[in-house]
C-alpha cells in the first residue's frame, strides 16, 4: 500500500483545478430541470475524455478502457476501466454525475457558471455536487493510466448522466444497469461518489421513495360526522408509521464511528388530493416521501416493516387517534372503513406492494 501511495503521489492541484475550471464552465448547460432545462452531459464528457483518452486503448496510449454510452443525444455516460491482474477482483467508483441543480445568477454573490477561487475555496455550481467529484475521479484514473500500476483489482469509474431529476428515465445509471453494463461491479466493493458535504450522509445511500394513499368518504364539512376525513386519517396514520419506524430503525452506533450527519429517516415531502371546495371533506389523499437509510440496516427489512405497519393500521383503524369529538375512520351504519394503501415508488410511476 505504501508503494502504491508513493507511486500515485498527491493530487496534482494544477491539473485538477484546470480540469474543474473547464467542467464548471459547462454548468450552465448541464442544469437539470425538465422540461425547461435538459442537460447536455456530453459537454462534461468531452473534458473528461480529453484528460483520459491519451492514456487509453482507444489511442493506444495506455491501459484505460473507455466506453462512452449514450441513450439520448448529447446525454452520455462514461465507463472507464483500469484492468487489474487478477480476474474477478474489482473495485468501483460510481455516481459521479455530470448534471447539476439549477442556479439563478441573481441569487449568487459570484458567477455560478464559472470557477472562481477565494483563498482555499473553489466556488461555482457543481464544485461539491457533483462536478468536483467528476474532476477528482478523472484525475485518479488519469494517474493510474500514467503510472501503469500493477494492481490485483480492476478499478472502474462510472460517470453518469441524469442524477438530479427522475422525471425522465432511461438516460443514466438506470439504463446502464438495465443493459447489464454494471453487472461485473457486483464482484467487489462499490463506492457511490456523490455527497455535497464533508461527511457520509444518508443521501449517498440512495432512497426508498414511497406513497401512502388514504381513502375516506366525501361529505360536506358542515356535517363532518357523516364523513371519513382522509386528511385526518393520513396525519394520524403517518404519525403512527413514523413512530414505529424510528423505534425499529433507531440511530445505529456505527453511524458515529463513520461520522454520519444523521441517522436513518422517514419523512413526508409531498401531499396531494383531487381538489374541491373548501367546504368539502375530500374522499381521498396521498402522502409521498422517502426513507433515507444508513447502510447498517436492510432495505428489504424496511420495506417489509412499512407494509406491516400499514396492514396493522387497516386492521385496527378505529384505534387510531382522532381529531375532535366527531372525527372517525369507521361508519358502521354504512359499512365503511377508511383505509391506507402503501406503494413503493419504483420509477416515475408507482407500483403497489399490495392493495387493501
């Protein structure tokens, strides 16, 4: 390890800053907020290729195997591989995305679409999320190509498109996975290189997007005793679900060891209902959100538990807390019960885990 570190040396700051300057210069054109702003990630790809192709098999200048994969025009992904000596041994860095969130120059004290340097600070849209990571990993792969280190493990870097928005799919890492282009990464540790802060954060582990759909009975708000209010049902059911989640998935002792900023969380982020007059109790509503899970818990365990919570709420819905003397979730004389359905959001559409 000492020999490897000595050969690789420290980060070439001049080379890194020069590359980052070029990449940040494209940030205006890789803002991701469709339909108004569709990023052109190939603008960033061009700068990465300019750094790596001289050390690639493409130009016969080095060992790097470079694969530029596009599913939409101007929206490419880049897979860069440095071959190791032992078949099957692999280490990968994935998630360096070449799109950014939007920036309004009027809200910034400096130009967000160009790199500026303030002492030790590098400033510009994407320096931390995630164009800085693109430049950093590019420099690593470049150094491997230059030095031709003999490593047992193959090292793979996957630069991706379309991370900042999920309304358009089949562009980035989802398409690469679907086509099997990342299958061999399963053979070794994979590091997801995407965080906008200086410690591990729950966002780096991805998320479990969910929806809870609540059904009640529509009625005039002047006669609330004849209604089942899905908004009240949703508030109380979500409170119960969150309470049970935090009991079953509390802060883990390993989170402090690795410096996680927060433990696992389950948070609502959106609320919707079909609309209607302000004097009308609606028939249904939907609460959406996500679970952010630290890597010390199982995703499947969480999904199964969420379904279990919902099943038990439906079976015992009359036991939920109510909102006032006439708030209720069961109308026995009409043989009606409020209900909750849990959906796991797998893509821009939703797929029911079960319907109750």
